[in-house]
C-alpha cells in the first residue's frame, strides 16, 4: 500500500512539474512572439514617436504585409495619423485577415504565420433579431511544419456587425487547425465558431 502512495505521489509531482514547465515555456514563447511583432514595425513606430514626417508610400509596405497590417493601423491611430493608412487595406476583410494571421502565430495556436492565406467568404448568421457576420479564410503551411499535412485549413474571424469599422477587435477569431477545406463548409465552420466561441465569451 505504501508503494502505491509513493507511485501516486511521483505521478502527481511529475504532473505539477510539467505544468510549471509549460507555464514558463508559454510565457517565454509569448514574449518572443510579441518581441518579433514589435521588431517588424519598429522603424515605423520610431518615426511616429520622433514626430518624423511620413507619407502613404512609407506606410504601404507595413499595410501590405498581413503580419503587420493590424498593428500598423493601431499605432497610426494612436498617433493621430490614421489618414496615412492605405485605402485599399482599410476594409474589414483586410483587418480580419491580419487578425487571423496574428492569432495563428501565437504560441498556443499554429505557432507561426501561415505560408498562404485566402479569403473564402463572408457568412451571415441571424442572432438575437440581428445579422452578425464572420469572414472565413483558408490557410496552409509548408513542410516541415506539423500542420502542412492538413493542406488548406479554415479560420474564422468575427463577429462583425453592420456598424463595425475595419479594424474593430473581433472577439471570436478562431481556427481548429483541423477543419479542412473540402471536409467542412465555410458556413458550418462559421456557425461552429459562433456557437462554441462567440456565444461562450
């Protein structure tokens, strides 16, 4: 009986040690991701902080990159320079794409930005007497990433409303990283995110 308690104690101790390890590993990975994101836009941020003159052409390269697009709009807005943001990327669809890319890059999700991403469709869902809508994207990663074997996967961003602005924060960005194009319809994936993510927040 004493041996059983010792074994149980060792198993519990190992679980606790693993949980502590994962907590600190997650914090480290998260900090590294935030540092990488800041480094990508650091020259733009520095120019804004120093009050240097900027033009739309200088901002364009940050807005074109879906990894930096969302944060570019945010820091321009914070510095009262949102008018410099290129009009072709001032859409909810463009903001949603960048938001999903950043969400996927987070350590607990895909752990990298996708290698390719395409907008599939806007899906409208009736909710509480109103329409809400989601943007559904397909994305993929190249080898040797673990998700490359999945091919094109689905990601959902929303909910948005009739009065939503292009870079409003979508509260239910999500991808199961296992929902594959051809195996589940975009409408069904948006509905799943609406019912299982958005309505439970």
